[in-house]
């Protein structure tokens, strides 16, 4: 289980680093691709619950939720339509990190989209 978790952790962190590098290269002209962002959100949110059993795991979950919010914020600033599913993934990541207010806000935005 530890090795699987370590592999999942490496995957989402590597994907996030790649995403941030693309954002840095594009500077102000960054236009994220909806599918790329949705895939990255799924990686971040999909394994966030697995880190909740220890204080260190909670810190990891908090980092994942912050990463999810960053991705959605980027999508909102671009011309890409942010879908209900995207907000649902954000809500899941925030809820798993214990950020109930952010999760509630994400669900409200999901219903509006």
C-alpha cells in the first residue's frame, strides 16, 4: 500500500509540476486546455482522501486541495468553460482536506455552471 501511495503521490506532483512549468513558459498568455486541467484535477482529487489518516497525510490533502483550487482559478481566468464536473472535483478535493467552506463554494459554482 505504501509503495502504491508513493507512486500516486509522485504522479500527481509530477503532473502538477509539468502544468506549472507550462504556465510559467506561457506567462500572461497561458490558456489551459480543459481536458488537461480536468485530468490533473482528477489525479489531485482522486487520491486526496487516501492521505487523511495522519497529520502528515492531512497536510498532503491540504496541498492537494490548494493545487485543485489553483487549477480551477486558472480555468476561470481563461476562455475555457469550467464544467460542473470540474467544480465537483474541486469540491471533493476541498472536502477531503477538511476545507468545508471551499467545498461548499465549489458545489455552488457547479450548480451555476
